[in-house]
C-alpha cells in the first residue's frame, strides 16, 4: 500500500520524509528516535503493510510535531500509538482521532491502544 495522507482538521498527516525538500529527522530526534534508517524502514512498512505511520504536521510549514503509528494484529485489531513534541499534545490528540477512524474505515481493523 502507498502512504495515505489524512486531513485532521488543523493538522496534516503525511508519510515520514527525509529528502531534499523535507527532513523529519530533527523532529524525530526530539522524540528520541535517532536511527538513521528509521524513515526508510517506516516507508518500507507501508509497502508490506506491517506498520502504517504518519508525521502529524503544521499545514502551513509541513513541520512534523508528532508521529502516529498503526500496527495490524492477527486478530482483526490494530495497535494505535503516538508521541508528540513538547507543546503539541493537541496535534497528537486530533491526529489519533483521525487515524483511528482511518484504521476502522479504510483498513477494516478495530483500533486499540497499544
């Protein structure tokens, strides 16, 4: 599956990126994620449908302020988790609501907290 973008009201959810236009690695480092292959791994997981992840972004700047991930289980459910940079708990909350709806509607899985 190709990454799916989601409009979460005041926030924009997109695939993680580390390219010449947008680099989420500094924001990921704020969340304690420093693995240089992290973005590539998350991209590959979309392709094999083992994990779906989104950068929750400020719509006007594309700055990543949170990350949300969905891991499908073998029982028709999916674990939904996320973290936010300091001061962006509202972005995480809004994003989680939208991702839970996507998980149920588009993936046909029952979202659950991890």
